């Protein structure tokens, strides 16, 4: 009886507290459009029983129907969806909107540079920026070429096979690139080694997205009793074996080179005074006690996942778009052919600057299918947007789907694939923040130049040797909500050898 009484008292206090909180918040945002809401559940009711495709449709429809800014109560948590370039610019450039909201912690508290709290991110970004400078990126070009040629050889076995999912080969290729360039290890994913990691990472992404959209699973004391948590915990243990193994390998290398000696003092400054790959810079910080073992593992894992997935997914999307549009594919091929002597010659840094139409194709693909359809921030101070003032502590969700397909910006054919959207004169006529494939502002993607180099080289290697086709049409494409944008139909293409070059 006492327990029931205490439970009722606590429930009453929490209800009153939430009522007062919501009344205060609604004074700020009550005038914003929103989908229907019910007490305590808000609009989160519409996620119940929905699969990842239906959830993606719902989120995209919300910003399309209600315009932005619009509010969305996910249980007791308020989210404000943004899709206007000026609002997105305000948030991304604000020093008070650099914090990532709590939903990013669902990645098992991995605090790499993409998800770390501000106080950690600022120091990490400052220290790691030099590892992505132009001099280092240019040194990666031979590795990108080597791995791309291996990929082209692997695809030769797929000639004659109708509608296979090319993303599997691309993920293996880009993960090899990331390991060789930023980590300093070649794990040979393209030879079907370590494929379990790729599969586990995909499952983990689904589990995180599933929790994000189910507000009743946000509290850990509830989530820990679910089957999803058991799977997530087991997958996390396996995934962390990779950075730990890499750490041991690199520590052994560094000690053998006598870099760390005499109570962790550097024997020579030469090793760390020249530009280094990402992992070397991490070990420099580790040796100086600026990061511990867990932080080092987090950063390795973050760059493995982030550097691999963004490049592989975007390249897969580009290939699918080119396969759907043979006329555009032919124009891109002719450009690639004009600057390469043979089907297997390397793509040099000079050639990269000449692939303008290919770059337009990549940008148009990222417009329609950005790797991150949504990006969330939390404002630490009150912030004024175009038609409302948002109280501090609110989850601000930028919808790149709405931003990149807004017909007022991109015209009546905004849903069509048209690389000419990125002709210089058209770019000049648009708001600078109407296209943000790598985010923007102080917390933009640290490796965006890396991604550009890798994608152009991979596409050049594939398109010189193969003609691409698919049975899919643009209107057939269904996307699903995960940590990164996934295509439910998969990247089904057929490759045909180009006999003449």
C-alpha cells in the first residue's frame, strides 16, 4: 500500500513538473506548425509500429507538409525541425549550438570527434586538424589508386551477373583505404577478410536508429532489459576488438622504432614534427597523457566508421544514379576518358582538378541522397530563428532532405537528378547554405577533402572499365532511417566491360 502511495505521489510530481515545463516552452514555440500531439507522447505516437522506411517517410513528410521551423514532441522531448538555409546557417555558425544532443550517446558513449561533447571536441579538433591537411591528403592518392584498381579487378568477377549490390564491394574498398591511410594497417577487406566487422557495423546502425525513434527506449534503465540492448552490447564488444588490435600493433611498431622510451619521453622529435597519419597523431596525444586508452580506441573506431561509411555510401549512390541515367553516365565517362591515357592508369592530383562534370554528378547525388538526412544540435543559450525564439536546451534537427529538395530553392524539378544544378551560375544564384553535404561551420566534417579525393578516384577506376546499368528507376527508390541514409532497394546494378577505350 505504501509503495502504491509513493508511486502515485512521484507520478503526480513528475506530471506537474512536465506540465509546467511544457507550458513554459510552448510560450516560445506554440505558434509553430506541428503534427497532431497527445499528452506525454507528443507526436512520437506515429513512430509506434513503424519500420525504418515508414519512419523516414514520416520525418520527410513532416517538414514537407508543415514547412520549417516546425515542432515535434518526441515523448517529453521537444525537437525543432529546420530546413530553411538562413535558419540552418544560424545554428551551424552559432558558438552556442556546437553541442550534440543526448541521442548521439546511444552509440554506446563513443566519444570520437563526431560525437564528443564540446569541451572534448574543441581540443580534439584542434589537435587533429593537421592530420587532414593538403600535404597529407595528397600523399594518400597512390593508396586510393591502388585500392580502386583492386576494386575494379574484383568487379570483373561480377560481369554478367544481373543486378548485384555493388555497395558491398565499395564498403570493403573504402574501409581498406581508411585503414591504410589514417590507421596505417591493411586489413584486406576486399579479399573477404574481416567481413564480419562490416556486417556488425550495419546491424549496429540499425539498432541505434531503432532506439532514437522510440522515445520509450531512451532511458537506459528501460533499454537495458530489451533484446536490442543485448545485441547492441555483444556487437559493441566485437567492434571494439578492432581498435584494440590496431592499438597493440601500432604500439609495438612505435616501441620497436624506439619512439617511446625513458618514462614515455620522446627519444626524437623528428617523428612527430612532420605531418603524420591520423593514428600517429593519436599516439602522440596518448604518449603525452592527453588521451587515455578508451579515448584512443574511440577515435580509431570513429574514423573507421565515419571515414568509411560516408565515402562508401555516397559512391554507391552515385553509381546507382549514373546507372539510371545512361546519358549522364556517358558524359561523365567521356570526361574521365579525356584525362586518362588507359583504363588502368592512375588518377593523379592534376587529373582530379579536371573532373568537373564528375564532381557535379557527385554533388547532385549528395543533394538528393545526403549521407546524413538529419543533423541534430542542442542550443546552450536561447537562439533566435526566422520566425521564433528557441529556448536553451532544445534539440534542433536540421533536415537536409527539406533543405536539398526545397522547390523554392531548387525549382519545380527538385526531385529529379540533374547535375546541371551545380553549374557555376546556378550555384551563385542560391543561398550558400542551401546545399550542405558535409555540414558547415566550426563542427563541419573534418575529412571532407579526403572523401572528395577517394570518391573521384574510385569512380574513375570503375567507369573506365565498366558500363553501368540497373532495372531500378528514380521513383522506385525508398530510403530508410538509420544513423546514415540507407536505400532499401539496395544499390542493384549490372556491370558490362568496356571493350574499347
